[in-house]
C-alpha cells in the first residue's frame, strides 16, 4: 500500500501593522536598545491594536492568505487546528472562532496549548489526520496575541514578546514529501519558571489576582534560557541523527524565535551556518506559537521542492521538540 505523507502545500501569515520599537519601550520601562539587541536580537515587535480584537482575528487573516494563494474554497477545508496560548476565550476554542469567521463551513476544529512548542505539536497532530487517509485538507494555525498577557511595567518580559499568526495547509502526498519525523517532549516540572499565575481553574480571576498582576506572563528568564539552550539544540541534533541528516543535507533550520542566543546555540550544535537559519526575531520578537509558521511565511518564496527543513522549538511547560520536513513545492510559484 502507498504510504501517505502530510505535505505542506501553502503558508499564510499575518502580523499587525503597529510596530513597537525598542525606542518606545525605553519610554515604558528602564531598558535600552543596546541591552535588548545584544541580549535577545530583537529590534521591534508587532502589536494588535483595537477593541475586541483577539488571536482569532490574526488567524483568520493567515487562513485567508492560504485560501487566496491556492484558490481553495473555504468549504473544502476538513479540519483546522489552532495552536495558541492566548485564546480568544477560555472557551470556546479559538479554532471554532476562526472557522466561523473564515467561512470554513465544513471544518471541525480544536486548539492545542503547548506554549511556544504548540505549533510543532499541532503540526504533528494535523499530519496524522492526513497520513491515515481520512482527511484531505487540514490547516494548522499558530499564533498569539502576547500583548494581551504582557505587563508593560516588567522589563524582563515585555521586551521579548509580540503578536502575530501563521498557518500552513497540509495535503496528502504519495512521493514522500511533507512531515517525515517529529521528536516531541515535555517536562511539567518546568512549569514553575514560565507561566501565568491566575485565570485558570486553580486560581480563578478575582480583584486580588488582578491587583497582584497575576494574569501576566511570569518568567524566570535565566532558568528558562538554560533549559532552552540545551534542550532545543539537543532535540534538533537528535532528529538529524535519527534521520541520517548531515549539516550539508539540511537546507534550512526554522527555529523558535525566543532569543537569538538560543537560536545560535541550536544552529552551532547542528553545524549550520547563519545563512541556513531563518531569523526574523529582530522584526517580530517572540510571537510564541506564531514564530515557526511566520518564518515559513517570510521565507516561502525561497523554499524549493525537496529542501530538507528542520523546525525546532522550546517553550513553557516545559515543552520542546523538532520536526523534519521534506519541502513539497517551489515557494516562488506563489510569489511571481
Ligand atoms: O519563548 C520560550 C521561552 N522563553 C525563552 O526562551 C526566554 C529565555 N530567556 C531569555 O531569553 C533571557 O533570559 C532574557 C532575555 C529574558 C533575559 O536575558 P538574560 O541575559 O538572562 O538577563 P538576566 O535576566 O540574567 O538579567 C541580567 C541583568 C539583570 O541586572 P543585574 O541583576 O545584573 O544588575 C537584570 O535586572 O539585566 C537586567 N535586565 C535588563 N536590563 C535592561 C533584565 N531585563 C532588562 C532589560 N533592560 N529589559
């Protein structure tokens, strides 16, 4: 029997217009452009402005981008999985809101929350629905409105994060293109170092939790940094080894954009030069679930059929992982 793989056949994306620069952050907190640039690589990030706008509004634009490119009709999509840590609501799922707003009338959907690794977890999950032969068109969205849980008085976190959303379309392939392999990991004992203290079932919102600013991102940066540097590099190396990939075989590393120093450590462990490493952290900051699909979106025009691509992520939870993809199309066809 012919093996079916899940090929990415188009990428969509959306970043809000508003640009929050390091210079503007200097006015909000005690920081400076030099510190932010050398410690993180970030110059600016995008912020979603506007009353009543949430993660779904960016997700809808990313989905529409895919539909516009491919000419696929909204009602042809079977399933939409949304990876997000900043859902529109506690419930219903943001995927439901996106399918409704984008007119995906035949799609079912659900959300996945694995913090910054969420897109990889969702991509791997979405791929399985294609590989079984049961579904033909699956969209995986990854994105966050991190500004909605950001304390713009906390210089340790507010300089890092931004808003944005990307999406990929998965379709069946019988020539081996698409998602080849994934290594996904989590260690819940890491939850203490990166989380949101209140707003869940353990500590529902009260006046006190609001006053204590417990609905914002809490991060012990140095600890997270140490785990991220080691684990993202190791898992990326592991997926190379078990697929017999040398650094020459790899066309692109697509790393989670949390800190340029973490990206460099991963790239060096894999033996890759900077030219093969996607880097847009300077423009978007850390968009959590959005970083990986937004890289694919920015670089789509440069991707060639047959390119070996390794995606790698590390995030809250802790969660981390790497995915090996054999790229299925010349991206230039959508960028004439
Ligand atoms: O997205 C997935 C998960 N997240 C990550 O992967 C993020 C991992 N962590 C990091 O990227 C880094 O730890 C940060 C960028 C968050 C912080 O960089 P760092 O090099 O680890 O700095 P630090 O926390 O060790 O702080 C060093 C110094 C401290 O001052 P003292 O105690 O040495 O006087 C901080 O108070 O830098 C100070 N500092 C700042 N100074 C200027 C912290 N934040 C700032 C700031 N501007 N924004």
